[in-house]
C-alpha cells in the first residue's frame, strides 16, 4: 500500500469541515500533513490550532495565503503589506514553516507595474519572514487569473523574481493546475532545483471540460494533467516535501466530505 | 472621425444574424471588412456569399476556421486533414485570402504529441493552400484552452512552428484575448515582423470578472487588456491589415444586434 506520510490536504479542499473535524478525519485516514487556509483558523487562534494539528499526528505543511500586493492606491498597498506581516505572525504561531503567496494583480495598471509592486511587497515582508523562520513561496497562477489574482503566471516569472530578490527564505510553489500547459515547465522546474528554492508542490487535475474559472478543479486522475510526469520533474529537482492536494470545487464541496476524503486518498494512490 | 476602413467584424460576433443581414448592416455602418465563420456560410454556398460581401463594398478578410488536427485515432487525424482541405476550397471560393487555424489538442495524449500532429496536419494541407493562393495562420490560444482546443498556447510556440515549417503561405494570428498576459508578447510580436508572417490581428477584451471560459469575451474597453499597446507592437512589426473584432458572448448575442454593432463601432473608435 502506498505510504500516505507525504500526502497533505489543504483545509480548503474539504472546506465544509471546520478545522477540528478536518484534523480528526485526516489523522484517521493516516494522512501526513495539513495546509491551513487563513479562513480555516478557528476562534481559538493559530497557536492552539497548530497544537491541535500536531497532537493528532499531522504536520503543518504551510499557511495559505499571503500576497495580493498590487493596488493602484498606495494606502492599499501598505495595507496589503501590513496584512502580510500579520499573516506571517499567524503562520509562526501555527507552526507553519511556509507562507504561500498568491501575488495579486490590479486591472487598472499594467502587469509590469503589478510585478514591481509584488517585488516591493515581498521585499517589505522578507525581514519579518526571516526573523520568524517562516519561508515565502511565490505561486505562479494560471494566465486566466492575470486580471485580478496574479501578475506572475509562469514558473519562469516566479523563478526570475525569486532569483532577483535572492534569499533562502524566498522560493516558489509548483501547482500542476496552473502550470501543466507550459512548454517550458520541465526546464523551469529544473531551474528551481539549481537554486534550491522549490518549496511546495500542489496537485489536483484539469477537468475536461472545465465549467467554472475558479471552483471546478478536478480530483487527480479525472482530468488531462500528467501529474506523475510533473512529480518526477519536481523530484528530479531535489524536492522531497509533501504532495499537497488543493481542490476548489463546488461539486466536491457539495458532497459528503468523508466520502470525498476517501476518493482523495484513492486518487492520490493511483495518480500522484 | 476615425476611419473604419480597417475595421473588420467576424460573423460570429453578431452570430444571431444570418450572413445577408450582417453584410447589409456592416456595409451600412461603413465597416471595411468581414471575416466569415464556416457556420455562417449560407446555402447559396461560399462563392455566392463572397460575391454578396464584395458587392456590398466589404472585403473578405479571412475564413474561420480550420485546424483541430490532433486525435489519438489515426483515422480521425486523416478526417481532420480532409476537412481542412475542404475548408481551403471553401475559403478560395469565398475569396478569402486567409484560413485561420485553431490547431486543436487531444486530452488523451501529451501536448508535445498534439503539437507533432498539428505540424503534420499543416504540412499535409500546405500544398493545397499554396495552389489555391490561400494563406494559413496559426492562432495561439489562451492556456485555458490547452485541454481540447489548442496545444499551441503562446505566440512563441506559434512563431517556432511557423519558422520550422517555413512557407510564405504560413504565418500567425495575434488575438489580444489569448495573448495579453504573456510577458514575452512584445518580443514575440517583433519576431513575427522579422519573419513577415503576422497575418491577422484580432481584438476584444478580457472582462473582470470573466464568467465563462468560452462565451464571455468583452467589448474593447470594458476589460483589462491594453489593446492600443498591443496594436502599436503589431504595427511596429509591419502589420497594416484589418483590426478584426471577434467576440463570443452570450451577453451580446442576447441583445439587439443592431445596437450591439453600434457599440462595436464606438468601442473600436475609442479603444483600438
């Protein structure tokens, strides 16, 4: 039987469950890790949540998500930086070693300008990240999110920014959903390896057809992504961390989450 | 007042109108050209349709669309080639100087394999294109269509294929909707210019938010694409052809097409 110690599930994947229920279910399924989304942190706060997760035998893999730095308005850019500093404090309290950045984009300005603001935002929060021992991962997003979610849409761009800023606390996250189509993917994953900055690996699948731009991700194996191929590239680049299942799906959120979790484990065994 | 002699509208943009109605309306609006979609060719056939368009004072700009070469099944690949040969004959009868290729993708195989089949398909139809005097344009499609519509998702890929096959009858089509997000776009458009193979320029806009993956394109100016910037790059590359308005939109198809056409003309004047 395939070992599940490197399987990690994002809280948003089983969004209908409160954190405590997800912790219990993931642990019962022998899943190794959990990535916590900000909206899943219960009232008890991140420190208690972290203790709860570890007490169940799960590892806190990362905290999702910071970013959204670009704004046409300077005050909003400062507010975004402040919010990212708060997210770093929460990540540290949770015991998460990594904060994932969905970098943002502002439709009222060029993508170049948004990228300058992303760089400035990352540079502004990097000292706090280092002081707290929490690393940052730039997650390139699919080009269909270039309007409002991210001006960084290829792994090449994420690599270039990480290399330009250059810190052991800054790397990239590879999500097969965003990057599978890119003819440069193998090469750019290898480039992450050379720079030792591949910090996270997210899996799901691209449904054919995809019925919604945001919330119709597929379970591994039900779409057209060659996940095993990408996993091999990632491992050839030296990555030995968790395989994180991150699925936003109205379809799956509407079903019994216990049954869905069983399907996730099965799909992981067969397709990752 | 801005000259409309280089404005072209695709029949699919005003899809509810039969060809004869569209011809009359475009001519009344002093629009210079029309791109004819295959499903818009009336029973009278492509030759009569072409004569009708020219008699109204409009130029036939291109014929949409060929392509869809990749299939896991060899018989289907041959059927696709045969269908493209028929499309070339129709384009010639219509008097269209260009057939636009939406190249296709087959989810059961790798994108690399699909690209090999696209190349084989183009090479199979190129002699007929040349004999008929109809040029072919590879249209790179947005990465969100990499599952079933095109394994060619960036202008770099289209340029590479056009340069590899190399024929005065093969070039590329630049559509702002598919390419606006690409950080390499300016450079790749200039590269088209060096090879004199930029054959078509399509405009519309990317709505924020976009509500549907296929049929929610925006009118120029209502989204986040800097169309004027891309137009400048295209013209700097030596392109002096039509600006083709290609909008798939349930929203606009559901409204009075005469009012919509007035909005198209206005949006063209203000934003292209």
